[in-house]
C-alpha cells in the first residue's frame, strides 16, 4: 500500500522539477526573409528573367520565410504583414546556408475582399527565452488593384476590410481617364470639380464636389478626399468604401475606373 501512495507523489515531484529546469541561454534573432530560389552561377539574361518570375510573391501561392540568428528560441512570433501571425516553438535559428536550416515557416497571402496586394512588413520578434528581432519588407504583386465605380448606382460601395496604419491611394486606370456625367455641364474624373468645396447638400460637405471619396467604418467613420495619387492613412480598422460625392445621383451616367494601391507596411 505504501508504494501505491508514494508513486504518484514521486511523479508529481519530478514533473515540478522539470517545469523549473532552465531552458538554457536565449536564442537571438538576426534576420527574417522570404526563401527564394537562388540564381545559378553564370546565369543568362533569359534565365535571370525566368527566375525573377518564379520568385515573385503572389496571392494564393504558399511561400516560406526563414528566421535566422544564433541558438534556439523557446518561442518566437512571425508576423506576415497582412494581419496574421504564427508562433514557432523551440526554433533553432542557426543557418549554415543549407535550405533546411534556420527556423522555417510557411504562409499564403490570400486573395479576395479584405486581402490586399502591395508592400508588407514581415517581423520576427521574441516571445519566450528569445531576444533580438528583425523586420523586412516584401511585396505581393501585382501591387495595384482595379475597381469600377458604375453609375447610376449606390454612392458608396464596400471593397474589403482595412487595418489602421494602412496607406491608400488611387489613380485612374485609363488615359484619358474614364469620367462620370453628373449633368449636361458636369463631367468629371475621380478628382472631381477642381477647386470646389461641396455644400451641405452633398453627402461629404467640404470635400470636392463630384469626386472620389474614401470612407472607412461606414457612416460616422473616417472620411478622406480621393483623387489621383492623393494618399491617406487609415486611422481605424473597418470596411473601406469607394464613394461618390454627389448631391443628385439619380441623373448620373458612366463609370470611373479606379486603380487602387494599398500599402500595409505601417499596419500592425
């Protein structure tokens, strides 16, 4: 009977001692970056161009990132710059140049509403028994995304969620740019009526009449003037809408072709 009572006690004591055992010296993060196919020696121009195409960072294409440095981190976090991250446990950071060394993690940048192409900041940061850190910029290509703002139609249309710190800018798709006819005497592209300030009869008073307007977070959310290469920084998380600043939308005809750029480097 005595042995029956002591065995659980001994096991519990051993587990407690193991939990208190030091993890050893912390690993140190020195670098994070995407794993790409290396250029072979004496590559021709055609071979280099083909390699560049294969190494593009694309939507819906799994890629690997390598975190390297010295030692082993008990836990570290890799942030992919699109609002997602992953934890690596017991990550050996030693990289000797071989493809399978260093700490490797896979990720896929998804497509669809709320998933944006463009620049991202990829970050490796310590969590437990780990130190240092590193951030690098990579870009999901092609960077620009195309949207059509058709009239007659709603004044605002949601195109996906954005995060605070994201920088948005727009440009016309075509040259000369597509325009919307607001009336017989008012035909404008995304910049709207030059030098105008819309009255209280417009949905966005104070901004240019008949122009593209960005809105984040719906009615009462952040509003910013749109136009050609007029960037704005998103101040809050929410849905991004492309809007038209018009007081009488029922008589509109035509469409804008909008080339949108989304830079998430400053978003957490």
